[in-house]
């Protein structure tokens, strides 16, 4: 340093009098004390958070910490696992009435919803042509019969002539040629009679066909039942040669109905005959109707690449009088627990996410020993629920339960689930415990829930 250069001002010389003593330690401390303070702050925060977890379960109902967790009870009850399917209500049997003939409808005798009996005339076709064909067939039968009678009369005369010539031939009073001619004529007559009998049979068959065709001009009900649909009007032309049209749809009995539902291929093997089910329709406004699975079709139904299987559910329709075609949503019970310990599914989800948030992200179930010590500082037990931080089996879950003055994760073995509740097969838990399903919204909102 040169003599004429100004001397540097030491750190702190520019501060006001009285501040130097406080400033120096601060400037010299951070390199040595900073990391220690941060670790202490982090430890204090973790202990404070764990303490809040503990007090949220241990607090009295009227304390300010009662809403730190939203809890739900573990209950004893019945659990049913059901497969949901959608379908339509249909009669047990439906008969579509059509006609084999082509022609013009002249009269329609019934309306929709009308009850009919077997043989009752539903509609009539213009039968003028078939009436003439029937008359012609009958005339052909009469002509064939007349020819047969004529041949039979000739047979009598020929037989008498043959007998007479045979007698004369024995006496030698006629030639052998005359006798042979009489024999030939008699044999020809027999053959002609057989031919005429066959022609008569053909004519009679044609007459019966013409008569049946004429009868089919009157479209009749094949069964006793009710007309569900009428699809024909007087004057309408029917072209049965192209495709037989459905003119009427009949159902024998609407007191016995069935529900036809589409079962997804993923659930098809779980549906069996005899399983119970319930369903509802919009017309009954939420009322559930009991049904039983009657059968499940083996053949698939493929619509736009979606594979489903038809299941038939039977029910009694005498009181409710559902109508064909109504859409229904059915729940088929495929498995159930008559009585068991049930826990909300929300508790299973919440325990995993919550424990992950208070331990470490790398090992969601690790560090539980530290969590217990912080959450229950007054307890002298080191880890009464040891083994919770071990890997879970496929059928094991954790729940965060309150009781006995502490909060603890509990390992349970689960069974059936209906999507809202899960059956507990084993675990240190009973129906007197409550389980956390969510974090609370704070004591200031407790009065508004």
C-alpha cells in the first residue's frame, strides 16, 4: 500500500455508535450455526405436526381440534357385491303375426291393447281372386270325379261282356280272338280307373290348397293374449313375396314378465342361474323390484366391437304392471357377507396417502417409529403396532384408527368390497373404533357441517 492511498474501512466502522457489538456476531455466525438452526427448525416442525395428529384424535368433542380429521365408524353389517346391468322389460313370449299372402288389406278388426282369443279374426285381405281359384279347384275335383264314375260304369259292362264271351268260348260258340279282345278291354278299364283316381286325388289336393289360401285371407290370432302393436291399416298393400311383414304383435300374458339385460364380458362368468337381483325403472320413481336370474345365454352379442351376454331375469308383474319395453337398471348379487365388520373404502385410501405425507416419499410406510413418538409423546410404549411398516400382502391394507387415547395405523386383511365398504377379515379393530377418512376443514367451520 502506498502512503498516499486511503486506508480501507474495517467492517462495521460505518455503523452507528452502539451497533458494532450486535453486528459482528451476526456476520461471523452464519457460516458456523446456519445448518444447525435449519435442522432444529425442521425437527421442531415435524414434532409439531405429529403432535397435531395426536391431539386431533385425543381431543374432546368440544375442543378446537375436533375437526382435524373427518372420521367414520367401523360397523357390523351386511355386504353385497353386485354386477350392474341395463336392459328392457319384455313379456315371456311374444308372437309376431304376419301373412303368407300378398294383397290389399280390406278390413282391420282389432286395435292395440285389445285382448283377443285364439282364432279371432284380426284383419282381412281382398279375397276375390282366391275365391275364384277355390271355385275352379272345386270344379276340377267334380270333373275328375265324374270321369272316375264313368270309368267305373264301363268296368261293369266290360266285366259282363268278358264273362259272357268266356262261357261261349268254353262251348266253342265264339272265337278266341273275341275273348282276348274282351280281356284286354277289361284290363285297360282297370288301369284307367286307377289313373282317374290319382287325378281326382290331385284335384282334391289343389282344392284344399285353394281353400286354405282363401282361409288365410282372414288373418286370425294364433294365441289368447293382448295386442301389443298393430302395424297395418285398411287399404295397405302387403307384398309377402319380398319379406313377410309383421302386422300384429301379441303377448299371451303380461302378468308374467322378464327382464333382459346385457352383461359385460368381464362379468359374464360371475352370473349364474338362481342368483337374486333387484332392479328399478324410471316409472316407479326409485322403487326396487326383486327378480331371479333364470338363464344366461352362451352366445355373445357384439355391437360395434362391444361383447355382451344376454341374461334373463324373471319377476312377478301382477301388482306393479310394468309395460313391455321399459328400461331397467339391475343389480345382480354375485357374492355377499351376511354379517361382518365393515370399513369405509375412503379410510383405506386416506390412510395410505396421509401416512405417506407424514413420513417419507421414498418409503410411504417408513419412519413410523418417529411418527409414533411425535404423535404420542406421553406414551411410554416404543411401538405397540410393530410390523405396520413392513410390506403389505396383496389382501392387506392400513387404516388410521382412533381409540384408547392415541392414533395409530392398523394393519387389516380385507375381503369383499362393494365400492363403498370393505369387509374386514382380520385385524386389531372392532366396531367401537372410528377411522379417519379425510382431513377436517378447521374448527371455525365445525358449526356449519
